[in-house]
C-alpha cells in the first residue's frame, strides 16, 4: 500500500473542549474510560483510551478508569487485571484508584427509589417476551404495561422485596415511566433494575438486583464530575435517555455526552463475544494469542505502545463511520521498529556451509552495528570455517532474477566475505544437506577486484549460533470482512489456516542467546520479530514475527 500520511489527523472534540474551557463552562476537564470487565481490551478500545486519556492530558485535566460492572455473570477479576495492565502498557495512568460502577450501587438504588417516589418509575411483571411485544417497533408505538399505574406505595414495596431476594431472576423489573409512544425506542419505559441472583466480584452477595447500563452510566459520570462523556456512535440514540435521568434526579453534576465513530478495522474481529468464542473453542491459544485483535495479543505479537498511539493519531476522531485498512496499523509498527529495533541475523531454515579454504580452528570476531542509523553499539559475530545460511538462498536451477547463491556463483555474506558455491552435498533422497564453498580473503569490507557481486545474504556461525523457535504469525482471517463468508458460513470459516507457522531448529546469532522478553529486532531480510513474552527463556529464545518487512498482502 502507499505510504499513509503521518500527520496527526483531525479530532472534532478538541475545539469543543477548548471552547468549554475558554467560556468558563468548566475550570478543568474530567474524562473517563469505562470498560466492561467481561473480556480483554481490543484494538478498538485503544482509540477510546487514546482519546479520553489524550484529551485529559492535552488540556491539563484528568481521566478516570471506571469499570462498568453491572453484569456479574459475565465479569471476572482476570479481565479487570488485564484491562488495567493494557491501559498502563499503552502509556496512560488514570486519576487516583480505579473506580467501579458498583462503588455507586447504594446511591443508584437511592435514586431508583427517588424515581418511584416521584411517580417516574414502576415495577413491571411482564416477562421479557411480553415486554418485547409491548415495546412496539420502529414503525409502531409501544403499549403501556398493565402494571404501569401501580401506586407509589405498591412500587416501593415490590422494589424492596426485589432487593430482599423474594423473587426469582426475571420475575420482575423496575422500569422508568417515560413514553411508550416515543419514536426513540430507548425512551419506551426502559429497564432500570433486573433481578439477578449472582455473586459480584466487588460487592459479593450484597445485591440480587443490578442496575442497567443506561441507568448506571450517566449517574456514575455525574458522581465523578465527568465534563465530557465520550462514547461511540451506537450510543447516540441513548443520549436523550442519558439526559432524562440527569434531569429527573438530584445529581451533583450534569455531564454532556459526545459520540464518535468507532474503529472498524478490516481483516479483524472486535466483538467480545466472538473473541471469547475464539478462545473458548481453542481456535487460538488464549486472549493474548498474537493473532488476536486484543491489546494483549498485539503486545505479545511485538507491537509497541507508541505504534498503536501513532496509529490512533493517524486515523483521527470524527463522526463519520468507515473501515480502516489494517495496512495503516502495520505501517505504524514498521515505521516504529525500523527506527528503533536493533538489527540481528537469524536463519529460519538452516543449511550448513563449509568454507573449504578457510583455516581450520581459526575464528575472526566480526563487529556489525546493531542499527544502521542509530548509535546502539555493535554486536560480535564469530566467523569460522562452518556457518549456516538459509536453505532458500541456494538454488541449483535458479529462477529468473535470482541474485543469491548458485553453483559456481558468488554472494556476499552480510558484514563478512564473498563466498563461492563449489559443491552441493546431498543425502540418499537427493536433498541438499551441505554446501562446500570457498571464500575470497580479500573481500572483507571491500568489493572483489575485477568482478561485481550483486547478492547479499544473511548467515550465522555454526558453532556459536543459538538454536531457537520462530513463530511466523500472519492475519487471523483470510477475508477483509471476516463477518461475511462467501459461502454463507460464519466468521470461523474465514480463519486463515496459515496464520501461524512454527519453525523449530532455527539458528540465531550469538547476541540473541539471552534476550529479554519483549526485546524487538529486525531479522535482516526476514521481518520484525519479538522475544515472546511468555515462552522465551535465556538460552532458549522464542521469537514471534510482528510484521513482514513489506506489505505482502497488498501485492
């Protein structure tokens, strides 16, 4: 793909925040990032994180981390821990301690009672199926529940008994009394509380009724003094309800909700339900599988926080939907790693080379720069009679344009000598198992006299190289739109069978023997790689391919 613009794209919220500060509407801004702890964060969340934390930082305000934990049946401490880790890894820190919607359950309950006492909420006995029928449709108004006109005293009694655990799950619900004929479906007497006899990871067994997202969200914003409540466009139709609650409750503040277009990335799934399905059905190794669109997956793949932040800056913040090409994200990581990743050599499919005219027992320690443009020091490669090159760099019958090693041909070893292929040694099946070559001792750091050598290949010393495992990761899905299988199947039918190739017996240069987890490299001619966060160990490195050197999908 063509090189994307690297300038920071527009953000329609910046002038809004600036105007609110200039006018004195707000002395300082307070934003929040409010994830549900029912899964790991994905790349779409990165846009929201960068937006909320970024605006707060840019304008000298603060950003809260608040877990929207109103559905204990689907929530888990593992998700909470992962979310906190991902936000910090991305480079942000929330104000004070993390917050939970459950911190406000007592206040939310009191406000629900207030709505009952003012005649604006009632306990409804309709089953979920009946409630859907009464709700109407986009073209037909809803009908009032037969329980809508219960007295205040009866509603207070029933709500108290709901809280006391007298009724089974789904038997009753507390609903706001707004307008069943409203063209906005969200205003047709929405549910405030449901009965759920479920243990909560923060409040234990204190509650068996839990507030809805819509009832929780705006009031939590108000309690925290949020000035700009930023969410994705699917909540635009919820804004009138958000404001109805704020207008009908004695809240300490009245935040304003703003909506932006969510990040839709091709070749990618970001539905938490579907990501969980991939994990549960073992299509991937876990939430942090390097093929997953989770931040934990991108981290383990070798993406840097800076590359993801830069990507979010590149795509900008607006209200227009659309699909972003994943090539932009890959461009962002290539640009970051090209500038900051040390260079190294790793032979993925080793072929032994014996340099027959090199003195036996002699070793030269060659120094190569760790980066061609930055001062990262040098690494030492011992050069001796036996080395490894990649098997793909020798062809007995070369295709047109082949510029590597051929019978009788010459190539330069990166940072070393020019060698010539003299003989290919084969096993009984005819497979090449060894090359016998000769070297030109006058070509270290200079070209041979009287002839031009076009090819340059990578290599590692045979004796001192480190055996390693290399995992070649690719896109998890074959189709740009994984949701639409051409043959009518599910997104699972779009899984790319070549999304992971594991190579064992690879040989890396000696400097990679004791790499730290998450240390990143450009393996010359192969791509960008990272030492695996979980499985790489001293003396037994495991490398994950982050991205190829060039966009191979766009060919």
